[in-house]
C-alpha cells in the first residue's frame, strides 16, 4: 500500500510530457513578447556612423564628443559652430568629416575684406549673349567649412542668414535652392578678439550646436606626437576613405526625422526651455527654435545608438550644446564668472525627469 501511495504521489508531482511542452511554449512566447524590436531599421545608419568615426579616428586623437556632435548635426540637418584655441584640430576634423563623405565640399576663409558676393555669388554681364549671368559662389556645395567666421564684418555674416535657415539664396529677385545635404561648419577662436566681429544672437541661433573643443590629455598629446612622427612625408588626409553618398545621407536624415518621441518627453523639452526664460541668472532665455533644435538633436543621438525612440538621456545630452550659445547670462553673474553652461546644467538638474 505504501509503495502504491508513493508511486501515485510521484506521478502527480511529475508533469506529463504534453504539459511540459505547453509550459515551455508559453514561456518562449512570453520571452519573445519581451524582446523589443525597433520599428525603424537603423542598422545601416548605425554601421555608417561607426565607419565615419573610424575614418576620423585614423587622424584625430580623442575629441569624441566633438565628432559625435558633428555627426549628429549632419543627421539632424543642422549646422555647427566649433570654438577652441588655435591648433586643437577644429578645421582638420571638419575637413576629415567631409572627406569621409562623397559629397561636395567648399572652404571659405573669412577675412575683414570679404564681401557677401564672395560667398553667395554674383551676376556677371555676358558680352556674347548681352545678358547678365549668375556665377555661383562657394556656398553652393553640400558641406561648407567657414574658417574664423568672426573675422568677417556683420554685412558678410548676415549673408548666411537665409541660406542657413531656408537652404536657399535670393539674388536679384531669383531664388536658388541648395542641394541636399547642406551643412555649415564654422570655426572661431575665443581668445584672440582683435580684428574680430562678434556673432549676433540671430546668427548664433542658426547653429544647432556650439561645440567647445578642449586641450587633449597628456596621453592623447603623446599619441598625437607619435602619429605625427610616423607620418614622414605622408599627408594626414590620405588615409581617409569616402563611402557615404549624398542620397544615402538624405535617406538617413529622413529616417532620423521619423524617430519616435513620446508626448511626455515633448513636454519635458518645453519645460527645459521655459525654465531658461524664468531663470534669474539669465538675461535672455531660449526661443522656440531652441526647443525644436533639442528635439532634432535628441532624435539624432537616439538613432546613433541604434534606438528608434528618444529617452530623457538623449534630451539631456543635447540640451547643453544646443542651449549654451542661445542664452545670455546677466551682467552681474557674468562678472562673477558664472557661465551659461553652468546655469543650463543647473536647470537640467532642477526640472523633473518624466518616468
């Protein structure tokens, strides 16, 4: 009797084969349901971003934040202002980015005697046809490097307003659309102010990012010297390969614009912007263009990490480089050495992150 009772108990405790199979199937289905898959295919975009970083990394040591923001600016259809002392590879990095892409490239050296027509182009009288013919300037390209943008007077700087915002140029009543992609990379030196013209707020507002470039670390400085010594007679840019076409970049930009942003995150961006307008340390807060810029930049950062949705971390990462050149610190706080970056970081800490 005891043996029979023990056998019955064992049969009850041991599930039948068909029961075990059904349990395994349900577990598998649950695990599959928990695996979140992107609604947008970002694998090709993410692979291309890594290739661009690898190509630039062949020459540039460190400066990962600058490279990330330049790529994000390209994907978000924005422009970038790169600020740093001479010799920290501002111009070289911009040139390397353009060389890794199979697109048109123009470099414009801004000087005090530069005129708007030297950038946009001018109408020239054609004696053969007895008509005026428009000769396009260097701005008619895909990627424009403007070196020392604060060296040119206000009149020349103002010639960039329309082209940077609307991607078109109006001359003699005629409109000329620029090809896609179109990106302006401008550099300036924050130290030497003699013979320079400060960029007005309206001009600064056209830039998606203002990228501050710091000095390299000791280890990075040693690696820079080792690479330079190993170059011999070779040119730095000879190792860079071009692989992304204009149509591919345009497709990536369209893909980035489709990145998903939840409604509560849109409110979070708006709260950050409104907080800059009521901050007692800021004389001028951010405009709606700034909130749109944060939205675009956070989408680009999300896409670069392979996600088809924006997180609060993407927004926080975009906030400082998007905002710190768009706000003005009060004179009292500026005299105390308080910077716009510090104030924006404080605002980010005080605004509640949505969950």
